């Protein structure tokens, strides 16, 4: 399945959650935090302005981004891959 997001939406594949703490303690699944970092896999054409022009999205496919912990919508693709669909404004930063 291929997703083509609309307007200023971005499809992000979350990176896996940390499995150990900085001290080396292995975390069980229930204690893992939701990932807040991911890789952009699809981008919409941009937000439509009042003038009828599109404002391009400031990201590119392959960028690594930080997003709000509970932001966006979780979607499961073909029961094997989970992605998030976020608005461009829900993305907090691009990792450089």
C-alpha cells in the first residue's frame, strides 16, 4: 500500500523505542516510552493559501524528525508496519 498524504501532512515511520536505559537496564515492553523520533517516508503537496498557491512543506523524504509524543494519527500498513500521519505543524524539529 502506498500513501499519498494531502495538504501539509507528512507520513513518518517511528524509529524503534529504546530497549535499555543509559545504565544498561533492559526495559520490558510495558515500560518503553512511545518513540518521538522518526523518518519521513511521504510528504503532501503543501498547505493551500488564500491566494490559491501552495506553501511547500519544509521537509524532504528521508529526513529524521522529532514529533510530539501523542501527536498525529497512528496507522498500520499491511499489518507489518506502523506509521504516523502528522501535520507539518506537529513536527517539532528536524534532526541534522
